[in-house]
C-alpha cells in the first residue's frame, strides 16, 4: 500500500466514527467516572485530567490573578485589577481622554451600561439592529465576558455575554469588564463553565480571546490589529 493509500484509509476509518455534539460524548465512549469532573453530567472529554500538559496555576484568588496578569503582560493585554466599579469608570475616563474617543459601542449588560454611559459620548447599542458602518466608526467596544482564564490569559466571550458577534471585533480598542469571581483557573474549568451555563442552548458564537489581534506572517514581525482590535484592556473588580 502506498503512502497515499494509507492516508486515505485512515481518513475513511476516522469518518466511520460519528462526531460528538457540543459537550456530548462520542458514541461508544466510556462515561465520565463519578466525581472526576466536579460537575454532574459533564462530558468525559471535559472530565479528563489534562493538567500534566497545561501550565500550572494556583487555586487561591491571588495566585489566579497573578497568573492572569503575567500571561496578559506577555500577550500585550492591559489587565487592571481594581477595587471597585467607581475605579473602573475612572480608568475608562482616563482612556477616553488619552485616546480621544468620539463614539462608543456597547451592549446592555449590567456592567456595560453604566460604563458606556459614564463616558458622556454617543453610544451605539448593539443589542438591536444597527448598521455595520456605524460600528466601524466607533473608537472602542465595551463588553462583558463569561470568564477570564488565568492559565492562558484568555477571555471567554460569547454572543450572549459580549453583545453579539461583531462588537468585540470591529472597534480598534476592545475594553472588557469583569468581576473577580469570573476568574477561573484553567481551560477545562472554562469549558465546564460554558457547558453548565449554556448546555442545550449554546450561543451562536463562543470565542477565546487571547490578547489583541496580531499576525507575524511577514518576516516574523509582530503586527497588532491585523484582524481585529489593536488594543485589548481588561478591567476587573
């Protein structure tokens, strides 16, 4: 058998196995062992222990915050751990003045509404219909998120938590608002959280945002803002 025939044989063999749906075990695979995942009914794919292959993080809040801050620095994410919502609003005002924001895009979330309204600028709310040209003209997109992942410095955003599919992508500066209790240790925990929150009714978009948009395709020179926001700021309190 030639190498080509061997490759196609493996592909045909793989296609005989039905693909699993989101958060569901593939047919014929063993069920998760009791207590292995920490959540009842969690898919065995999520219940496996992947910790030997993933960066280690602590379990206390201080350890998680330190890990997220370190990852954010490497990724060029501006992560600010604050004491209160009032402090977060003050930080937003400083960024508004420093960058000369003229228009803001946001969604009607518990954290996003007071933040956007505090800026004293025209706000495009993305919860209803809007013209994409109007969103493109906004200087900043203010969104909430589902979780912050200490292990990788990633933000978990969905179309349900971040005001749709485009708000976190089109404006050149993406500001994410989060509460301290949304900081989780690792990727398996983040997937468990998504399954617990959305099982049976997943949003149309689930994304892990790891730093501002970037590319290094040309001569391995890092360029920010290649396919999305050039700046990413996380305000957590």
